[in-house]
């Protein structure tokens, strides 16, 4: 009995010590990592050698436990890459059968293996009997109860980064229909002039928006507005990493990222910049956006210019209105599709 206890203590203390302190030394950072298997084999050998030196002869049942435990440890921790759960179960089943075969190889060993089990059942090992028949069932019952108990947790709330904009928005006393609103300073819907950048033909007249020179003037004014108001949060490279950005959740939008202004209409930006975080619909909460409602500080014209600058700087094209009819035979407004835009100024 005493021998068994010593042996058991060596096992119970040895495994965590090996696992936490010695095993990490055998791990190389990458690759198949043969060192870990060497480490494991050395550990098992040490365990056996200690037993030989101390002349310990643990009872059969305990030997079985050790063998089974080493197998479990090997398949679950030592073997890499980590094997799937179903494979692990299969291996462990084979391992258990193997262990059992060893135990039951002849009547004598099997009897030896059975002895502590029988003694526990008949009550010779009092403590073991209490543990097995009282604490174990209570523990299993309790964990089952805990796992079946319904949980009442708050549902996860996900924030919609780009909510559907309202149909209209009212800025500086003017109601704008966002469907139709366009940037009054954009000289070409598709930004064709950008292919000519930086040698923008400043003298060319682009029609609606004036010459290239006027366009660049508006962009520059937008840039000034940006660096006076927005770069603290959106960053001086428009990447959302402004000096104050780190304290906000959600973080300021990164305009370089293809997932922000590149996929939005300018009218969407107009609405977002004017109304800011407070203007967001409920689906964009629970986190409160720090984006200020800029209509309180900027004129409508300034809002359009800063938007113009954001696209110019990042090189993105705003998402535009369809120029094809929605379906063949769809009514076309006089002057063509997208022809009666508003500027909302
Ligand atoms: C106090 C920090 C702060 C300042 C200053 C600020 N923003 Fe923002 N902005 C944010 C945050 C935070 C978000 C992201 C959360 C959200 O969508 O409301 C955001 C989002 C945006 C969006 C929406 C992008 C998208 O993908 O939906 C636009 C456009 C925008 N800001 C433009 C501006 C402009 C233009 C200015 C300057 C006039 C400005 N911001 C100044 C914090 C700021």
C-alpha cells in the first residue's frame, strides 16, 4: 500500500512539473519538432528508473492507470499537429484496450488488478468507497445540472457600421433627398480627370463644375477644413489613426480602407458628416460613435468640400448613381437617368 502511494505521488507531482517546466524546453518553435518526443520518452524513462532505484512495485491497477495516463498525455499534448477529437477518441479506445489486454493476460495479473476495485466495493477501503459512491455521483450530478441549466445572458448586439440612410435629411434648413443628392463640386461623376493627375489640365473646362483649376481650389479648401477639424480623429493620412483615435470605440473610420468611403455614395457621406454619431439609427448603436455632427460647425458648402478632399486624397471614386435604366423599358426622366440631381445647398 505504501509503495503504491509513493509511486502515485511521484506520478501526480511529476507530470505537472514535467509539463510546465521541463517540456517547454524541448519545444522548438516550428516544424515537426522531434525534440518534444525525445523529451517525452526521457520523462517516461526517468519515471521507470526512479521506480527501479526506489524498488517501488505499485499494484497492478495503478500501473494500468500510469500507462493509460501516459497515453492520454501523449495523444493530447505531445503529439503534434494536434489530432482531431474523433481520432483522439479512437486512439484512446485502442490504448485502453491495449492496457486492458496487458492486465488481463493471465488470471494472476487480472486478480491483482481487481483486488483494489473489489476492496473498494466491499468497503475495505473506506475513504475510496466514500469518494466513489458519494462524492463522485454528486459531482457528476452537479456538473450535469450546471450544464443543463438554461442561461439568461444578454444577447450579443452587433453594430451595423453602414446603416441604411434615411430618405431625406435636413441640413441648415434644407431638406435633401439623399437618393438624388450629389456633390456640387464634383466636376465629373466618374472622376475621369484623375487619370490625368497630377498633371491635371487646370485650364480645361469640365462643364458643370468649372475648370480643373477651380476643382483643385475646392479640393484644397476641403483639405484645409479636414486638417482644421477631422485629422485629430481620422488621422493626417486619412487612415483613421489620428492622435485621439485610440480612445474611441468604434474607432474613427479609415478612409484608405476599401470598406469605407470607397463603397459609399457621396450623399451617404453628406448625411454622416452632417449628423455624426448622434444621427445614427438604433442599429448602429450600442457603442456610441464619437463622430461629431458637423452641421453644427460647418456650412453645407464646407461639408461638400471636405468630402471632395477625402476622395481626392485617397484616390477612391464615390459610388455613383446608376446610369442605366433599372430594367428594359423603365421610364427615363427627361434628360436621362440621374439627370435631375440636387446639390442640397
Ligand atoms: C472626435 C473624433 C472625430 C472627428 C473630429 C471626426 N470624426 Fe468622422 N468619425 C469618427 C468616428 C469614431 C467614426 C466611426 C463611427 C461612425 O461611423 O460614426 C467616424 C466616421 C466618419 C465617417 C463615416 C465613414 C463610414 O465608413 O461610414 C465619415 C464620412 C467621417 N467620419 C467624416 C469626418 C469628417 C469629414 C470629419 C471632419 C469634418 C470628421 N469625420 C471628424 C470620429 C471623428
